[in-house]
C-alpha cells in the first residue's frame, strides 16, 4: 500500500532542468555581479565586545534595511554589518520574528545597493537557485543548486528546501532564482543530511520593509531561536526529508515538549512513525492532530492509510471517506480508499475510487497500476491491460506493473506479449522475471 502524501516529508520532487556548465557559470556570474555588493556580513557582539555569532544578510532598502536570520543576532548586545570595505553599527531592529527566524536590521546608509525581491508563488521546484553568502568567513561566495522542494508548514507558512551549498556563516543569506531575484533567506543546514538545506520564503518580510520604528537588539531579541519549538520542528523536517526518521521523531518530540498544541509537529511526527513502520505510534500522533484540527484532510488521509497497514480496513475506509468529505479532490485519499476496498474484496467500489484518483491526478502511476490489478481480480483482463499499460507509460521501470501486465497477457492467452514483459523484467527484477517465466511455461 502506498501511503497518502505527507505535506512536508513526502512531497514529490521534480527533476531539474539541465544547464550546460558554460551557461550555468554565465548565469552565476551575472547574478553575482548584480547582487554581491548588496550582500553583507552580520556580526553579533556581546557586552564584552566579543563576537558571539556571525552570519550573512542582504540590503533591501537604500537607506540601510538589512535582512538576516533572527538566530544570527538574538544573543547580541550590539550588532555590526560589514558591507564591502565599510563597517556599520546597527542602529536597531525594524522587525524580528523568532518563530520564522527572520529579522530586519537598520544601519545608517544612503544610496546603498539593494537586491531585487522575487515572488515565491512563481517559483518552480527543480529550477536553479543561487546563494551569495560568507560561509566560514569567506566573504561573498556564490553557490548554486536547485530548489528541490517547497514545503508547507501550515496553512500560511512554507519553507524552501535547496541543494545549494551553505555552511556556518551562510545563515541569513539571500537565495536567488535564475532571474537574480531573492526568493528566500538561507536559514540552516543539517550536517548529517547532505544537500538538505533550508530557507525561509522572502514573503515573510515583504510587507515589513516600510517599517521605520527601531528597537534595540535587547528589546527585540528576547527569545533564543535554538530553544524554540520551530527550531526543532524545522530540524525534524530536514531529517525526515532525508529519510532519517529516528532523528526526525526525536526533533518533533522536542518541538512538542516546548509547544504542546503544535499540530504540524504532531502531523509530521506521525509521518515519521509511518516511515519507521511504527503504525500504532503514527496512529496516536495523527489522532492527536485531528483532535486539534478536526478539518485536517491530510491527517485523515494518513490516518486512513495507517489503519489499512494495521489491517483495520473498515476504520480505514471510514477515515478516508472523512478525508474526502473535507477535500473531495484528493487523489491520494481515493487511492488509499481503493486499496482498502480491495483488501475487503469490494472490487467494484475499489474501481470507482481508483478512477477518481486518476481523474484528479492523471499521472498517478501507482493508481493506474492498482486499477489494473483490481480489474484483473474482476477477470476484466482487457481493462486490466489498458490500465497497466498506462501505469508503465508513466513509470516504465516499475517491475510490479510489468509483472502484473505479464500475468494479464497470460489470462488473455497472449503468450508472446507475456514473454515481452518477461524480457523487460529480466533487466528490472530477476525474482519477478523468474516467477513470470514459470507461469508462462507451467
């Protein structure tokens, strides 16, 4: 059974467009030339005038509004900004948001270079992104990668997952799209999870850029970001995205200890337990989400899939129907509904559910494949073959669909076509190939 999609951890990744090395280098050079002068070093200083933290930032107003991460400056009694050869004292903060790890500093400047801000809603997963920062003291270094995911935190918040390299000192740096527009603020990396780096969306500060009231760092930075529930939550997202579910369970648990009504943390805790195959624990976490958010279709979807994994098929069907009542166009809810109907041998209802799944997501290969398997159980082999062919068209390397299609051809008395599927399976799955071969020649 394929589980319903998880908002954060199991979001589908799209392939990146391949750029030639020459073209990519030229694009990076152009973005660097246009923006590097607006990227700064941010240094947090304590009362003894010692540096306690260093990160990056970028200028967004000509009079000296500088965006960075909250965690870069939250321990500071004084903050300095280095822009090229100039060093500025920070007058104070125009805006601070510990939960989203963003801050806007104010330095005294005139006609300063600024970055151009982009629109995350126009961003495409798989597109090139570039980060200009000062990692480990190396000022104005550019790295490139792809936008590998846009992850929904809750109804209003998202985070960006990127593969562009960032290091200590990169926190607060701008993340640019291919047009040289800042779409994110590099936030943190997880050392154990290679190429799993995160950025906050630029939309978090867009409507704060006209602020004029300045408050001191001490007044604005009362919370330690590293001790917030959100800090642990984002770490959990990073671990889960890399399949490190034991670590993500630990991180989400710590987030919940701090913020006991953190429904998104409970949801992702449930998803992490699913990844570990701990379905009773997943059930408990997802039921907690539903207690707090009775209209969460995603929680019902995943809980329904969990019930199916536990063999509680009637509960699964009931729960998945609730998910569909909230979101009538969810292909994954319909898919799991179909899977559970097959488990109780209600094939007619399964076909109807699976048809809805592919109606709302025509490229849902697994749904086409399971529809084919269900038709075969109903002995409608022509319809089974058509559905399985569509599944293979969408996902040519899926050995299960090739095996099922081979079996279907045998039921249609078409041995030559079954042999063709055997030949394909020899390259994909030797065990299934041998199994099909024995059926062909039994």
